[in-house]
């Protein structure tokens, strides 16, 4: 099953998000938004520690992703 979506609509949505986030960063004190970023990054790191991925599985996923990307660009 192939997913269909409007690429232009998704692009506009991403750009709108980036613009709104940039505006929030500009109007928010550095200490507040940098703390939120630190909390987010720390949660990603904690999650990575809780879900270990064996090296061989990681390498297989990367190889598969590279194959997929090269097939799409061909």
C-alpha cells in the first residue's frame, strides 16, 4: 500500500512550524528555551539508554536506509 500525500502541503506545514518556532525562540528568554532544549535532548538520551540496539541491528538498518535512498534517487 502506497501512502499518498500532498508534498507541497507538507512543505508549507513544515515551514509554518519552523517560522512559529523561530518566533517563539525570539520572544522567549534564552534561559527558558535553552532549558527546554536541554530537557528534550536529555530525554532523547535517556530513551536511547533504555532501548539498546545491538551494533549488528544498527548497521543493518543503516545499510537498508542507504539502499532505499539510492533506489529513490535513481
